[in-house]
C-alpha cells in the first residue's frame, strides 16, 4: 500500500513538471518586438494639466487620429495570447501587428476608445484597477468591463489600487495581485492571465511571484527587459497626448523597428 502511494505521488509530481510551460528566454529576446501602445485618459486638456500630465492624457480627436493612422497604415491588432505564442513558439502573426492597451479603468476608454476600435475592427487589452470600478462617473463599472470582455477584448490585472509593484511584500501579493485577479475573473467569467505594472515600474525580485501565480506575461513601459523574465517585462510605448498621428507613426517605427539591445540571457526559465 505504501509503495503504491509513493508511486502515485511520484507520478503526479512528474505530470505537473512535464506539463509546465518552459520559456526559452534567448528565443524571446531574439524575436523582433511587436509594437504595443499604452493609453490612459482620453479627454481634452484642462488648464490645470501640466506638460508631464499630457503624456497620459490624450484629447479625443488626437486619439481618433492615432487610430485612423494605424488603420490607414495597414496595422492589425493582436491580443496577448497571440503575442505569447509568437514570442515563445514563433507562431505567425498578421502583417504589421500592433497591440493596443489601456490602463487604469478610465470610463472614457469605454465611451471614446471602444467606438473607435469597433470602427476599424480593432481589439484592445484593458488593464483594470479594481478599486476604481464604479467609483464615480470617470471610471468604468463592472458591466462595462464584462461587455468589453464579451466583445472579444482582453481584460488584465492592474492591481487593486495602483500601488507601486516595487513596494510589495508579505500580504501585498494577496491584496494587490490575488484579490483583484479573482474579482476580474468573477466579472468576466474568464481566467486573467496578463498583468500590467502600475507606473510601468517593476523589480526583478517580484517577477517570480507573478510567474508562480500563473500569469503568462506582464507589461511595463520602456525599460530594458529582464533577461531572465522577458515575458514578464514586455515593453510598451505611451500614446502621448501631444503626439500627432505622424509623430506616433515615427515613434512606433523608431522604438520597435530596431533590433532589441543585446542582453545576457539565461537559457530557460519556468
């Protein structure tokens, strides 16, 4: 009886190891980066907005011009699962792939961005700060998040209250990652597999915690990717509010059109 139990444990352990996803970091870093844009508030500027705020606040007409340029230029939006398969397995992508991401649960992402994406047949990724859902008229509510998911967009975790990832310790992992992830899964009825760092900031010490929790990838802004966790430090480009469509086009090609900088890479990480 004891031998049978031991054999069963060994078999189960072997099965869990053999089914685990292994990522070849060198292969990921060697593939051409796909342009990924990051938007926040979509509203007209106010007199109180500082210049630095305009990185994160894009007037609706400028946003519409951005989307039209992407469509006219032949870009095709992809979603995180497609990006994951491309980076880890070399799966093919459509011509001129691009990913559109939206952070912070702002209501204008639903009211302004959503119709523009629908107009051009685009899909997006919405990283949600759960404490803000239904907080006031400026934020999305649960029904809108569910609708975005049902329409084929992807919902991702952006923490409970936008606390800086670098500060997490102890119970913070449950509060900022586990709790909001479960809440979003309850809202959408789908697994939440992708994460975005508040402020785009991260540290290497925390990346294994995302890996342990089953996230397939995490998204930052423009820092160099972590060589041991490139799938947890995927780069994005801010869709700045003061960029014309022509400037955006230039920056997409300049930022993502060049080979990735050489990095010291460990062969594989689970």
